[in-house]
């Protein structure tokens, strides 16, 4: 009989907001799940879903081999909800508890700016 190993939920998910080439991005990191051949799945959405399950239609990044990733080209000044799950040949573990972060608002370019020397 084959034994199936159940993966535990990912823990300690954190986010930080950054600008990548002037575009709002979020760095996401988490604690490693023990085992070999583990990859991670990150789901994110502007809809809150449930505490431990992303909503249908959430964006997904798969095949992450480390314990962090950057979500790029996000909408500025927007709150994103994020879930992370471990994955292996035995299947996918449960999602982490949802975390959220609001991206930076990037100001537009200045136009019609006149700089004069002091009198």
C-alpha cells in the first residue's frame, strides 16, 4: 500500500510593498514546509475570498521553488489578498491563512513645472 504524505499548511506568510520599474509590486515570503521536491503556489486577488481559500478567478503563480516571490504589475493603491500553499508529487497542501497588503500609489509625472532661480 502506498502511503500518501499530507502537506501541512504554509505558515508565517508576510508581505511588503515595493516599486519595480515604477510599477507597484508586492514581495511575499513564507516559512518553508519540510520535505523534498516541495514547490509553492501563490494565489492573489482583490477579492477577499475566505480566510483559508482564495476566491475562484484568483491569479495564481505556480512552481515556486524558494520561499519568496514578487507579484509584479499590480494596480496602484489597491488591496490584494494572498494565500500560499505547498505542493509536491503527493498533491497540494492546504492554503495559508490569508494575508493582505495595499500597493503603493505611484504619483503621475509633473507637467508644466517651471523652476525659477531665487530673486
